[in-house]
C-alpha cells in the first residue's frame, strides 16, 4: 500500500490524503475529474442526508468525498480483499467508518444483496476498471433492482470514446461531460 496523490477536496475531511493499493489494480478518479464531478453535483443537489452507493469503489475516493460533504451514509462495493483493506484504512483516516458499509462482493452480487435488503440510494457512483465489461450490465441492474430513489442520480465514469446508451430502463441520461480520456455520464431515475 502507498499514499497516493489523492486527497479529499472539500468538506469535513478536506485535505486528508487517501491510500491506494500498490500496482495498477485500481484507477482512482483524478483530482481534476473529481473536482469537476462534485462541482456539477453541488449545482444540482445538496449532499446533506444523501444516501450514497459507490460501486467498484476501489480506494473509496468518490464515496468518501460525498461523506465529507455531508452525505448521511455510503455503501461501498469492492470485491478485491486487498483493495478493500485500503478502502477501510481510508474510511478510518477520514473518520467515516461509522457512516459507511463495505460489501465484499463483486458488483452484480453486491447489488443483488443490497436489493434483497431493501436498500435505496439517492446518489450512485459507478467507476469500474475500464476493461471490466461491467458497463453493459450494472446500469441495467441498478434500474431493475430498484436500488435508486425517485430522481436518484447515477454517475458513470468511463472512457470518453466508449458509447453509452441514453437509457437503462428507468434511468435516463441527462448530462455528458468529457475530460480528456475520461467521460462522466449522468443518469436520473424517472419517477414511477
């Protein structure tokens, strides 16, 4: 494990540096993209009392940022046990362990478990390894498993040249931003 250049940008844990696993197992969101993402989110919604889900969480950078800005809770799904230990260390360093839950399953199994538990989220981050093949299945699972609140927001981070559907069931794309090789896709869950 090493301390990365990643840090919490704003809120109660502002400036806390986050650890990252050794090697290239994770591809944490760059500070530049994270700053842009949270600026967009802050212009749309208040973070207070928001229930957050971070799918393919890696270091937990996105969920931790949301917690730092006032989200009430964050559930992190991460299947790699070594990466999960780094995530737990980051939650401890930021003081957010008590407001967090870590699910040590792959993304699809984790979503199914949370659905069976009746969980519902206001904001979901989905930032898998680019070559994982999960982009075709996870957004559809998010819609069909009813894990998102009405008007809940799903943010997908993906390669800028990757085509992403306009709709996944009840999730409709409302925004698209490109930052170099990275794209951010924003989906809102339609009210029933």
